[in-house]
C-alpha cells in the first residue's frame, strides 16, 4: 500500500546504477521505501477546537506548540529523521572518552571519505559551526556572499558585525518558473561584488541545496564557475553542505554528464571545489543531533579550534557524545545510498505534484527535503506585511494538525538595523523528515493543504504583537487582524 501512488508518477528513469556499480534493470514503476518499520511512535489525533485553542495560546507561533498536539510534523527535516538499526547499534558502540575516543576517529573517517578536508571539528549542530567560523573571521565592514544564507547563518554573520549578502540567480526568486538548478549562485553578481569590495570578502559560501530559496539544487557547473571566480580573486569557498546528498542526487538526475556518476563521487567533486564546509548532521547525515566545521587552512583551523574549546568542547567531541559521533558516521554511509535517495526525492515530488495538480501554487521544480507553498501567490489578497506565510502555516495546523514553517517576511523581513521590509518571497515549507512518514501520511497532508487552499481568500492577515531582536520567527507572537 505504501507509496503505491508513485506507480502513477514519473520516476525519471527505469534503469540506474546502484552503489555497487553494476547497472540493473528496474522494471517496476512503484518506488517503495527502501526500509521496513522497526519501531513505531504513536501520533495523537486532535479536534479542530483543540488545535485552535492550542495555537491561540501560543500567539500563532507554531514553534510554541507541544509536538504532541501536532499530527503530522513538517516543521523541519532537521534532526527529525528515523535512525536505522545500524545507527542504533553505533549508539551502543559509542565511546565516551573525553579526548581521542575511537568514535571520534570513526566520525572523522566517515566525513573525510566524502569531504577530504584537512581539519574536521565536530560541533553540536550546524549553527555552532557557523558560530565558530564567524567568530574567527567575521567583523564589522566585512561582507559574506552566499546563494542564500540560511537564517542561522545570516544571524551568526550579523552577530559578528559582518554583512550577509544573498546572491541567488534571478530564476531562483520566481516560484513558478522552472529551472533545473534554481539554487545556483549569481556568478556575475559575485564577480561584481569581488571587483568592487574584494578586500571586504573573507570567504564565499554556497548552500547546497539552497534551503531558504526553496530546497533547490546547485549545479556542478555553477559550483565550478563560483570556484573559478574565487580563484581569480584569491578567496576561499565554503559550502553550507547540510543537504549535500540530495543536491548530488538532483545533479545526477538533472545535469548532463553526471547520469552515470555515483552520488558519492559527485559529493567528492563538490568537496574538491571547496576549501571548507559548515555542516548540520541533523539533515542528510540522518542523525538527530550534530554537525561539523571542516577546512584546509591550518592557521584558521587553529583559531577555530581554540574558539571551539571555549564554547563547544574539546575538539575530539565538540559538544557531542561519542554515541552521536557514531550515529553520524553510520548515517553518512546511508545517505549516499542511491535507492534511499531515489525514494527520498521521488516522495517529495509526489507531494508537490499532487498539490500542483490541485491548483496550489508551489515552488517548481521540486527539489530536496521539502515542498514550498507560494503563500504570497495563494493569499494574494494579503500584503507581505500581513505575513501570508504565517497565516497559511497556521491555517494548515488549524485545519488538520499539520505543522509547517513560514519562510518569508516573518523569518527574513527585518534587516540587521531592525528595518521592516517584505522578504523576497513568502513561502510555507512542508519539510519532510527522513524515513519517517508513509505515503498515507502524505496523502492526508495533500487533502489538508488543498482544503485550505480552496478557502484561501477568507484567511485574515496577522500582525506581530511581540518579537525578539534576532531570529524572531522562533518566538514572535501574532494576532489575527
Ligand atoms: N544551514 C542550513 C542550510 C540549514 O538548513 C540549517 C538548519 C542550518 C544551516 C543550521 O543547522 O539547525 O543544525 O544548527 N536548518 C533547519 C531547518 C533548522 O529547519 O531548515 P542547525
């Protein structure tokens, strides 16, 4: 039963090269989950009245809800995936020595197998890698370009005094426009920035996939071009690589010349173009916690290590337990498995295609990890300053207990000086936790979203009643206008 609906969907190819290297025929159109369920976690059904009350009590901020009051939790794909039996076995193997634990070396070997950087510093999650890196290199007057900074990356850069600059390609800002690599960086704009303010740019970042830009992949061609520009101006290139495996799979599916390249080799090619990376192991590496900062520069690594000791821990555990390092090491082998990636990316498109054919405006083409609803398009009767993304996300919860996340004017509508302005897009992200929900859960989500979309024009705008100075989307409170 599970994923049977995929039988009617376009799966891209019927013959593929598995990790073992041999090409096999795949005569079936149904792409099944390449795992069976090993332990289950009950979810609780609530009434609309209960949900309305719960949401009003937390000021219409979905982060404020108790997870038990959520039926299908698509708030994030971060740390919410199901671990494998082998990952749980790794948890048992975890060695908790303060310094030099074998779990650390297994972790470093697994990271360097895909990303062979000289220095690998474990940290407790992605934003800690950002904090350590930008504490070492960020300062007032500097500017750090990226295709699109994730919110924590932007916040850590701004906290250091530097400026975070987004340089997506123009196609990446048009939700309904089809382009295979809407995550690409605008290389011409990057070159212009380096020409004008080269001395102020300590490094260039590229986020794969581009989460805030709609989970869209970056092409290898684009990464090579960015590398070329960095070389011309003598700048290091860092990847924010949270979703590297999904990006590599989309390269394999969409970029000419990579059809037969194993995903792990595409990842290694990405790594070969960079000088370092920040990473959250809560995404593609299939762990519930963890991350790392990796880089080649010895002197910068030394400064980062010293800072890491101050805030994260000794550099062979970096704020993680040995067992967490084991779970990440094992997850890194599983996330580049091509059967897993085929199912993963196909199941995202399954959701997206159903919504698109139901007339819901969505970001196309479908990328990795999430389907993004175009709330500004669907709720065109609201101005961006009435937070259409937040309104839509709350309506999905009230309707069917589905929790999603606004990625729009609430998250990005205020600059470092506190000035309010509409974000470039108002999206609602339905992020799909890895290996967690079945097709019937997703079919339910499709029903909920299409029901809300049918009465979208009746939804009222929001105003903010309280908000913190930074990262306001986590704790701001709202009222219906
Ligand atoms: N970079 C990207 C592209 C991210 O998506 C995230 C987290 C981070 C950095 C920070 O990593 O959470 O481990 O500190 N994204 C999550 C999300 C929170 O829901 O998209 P972290």
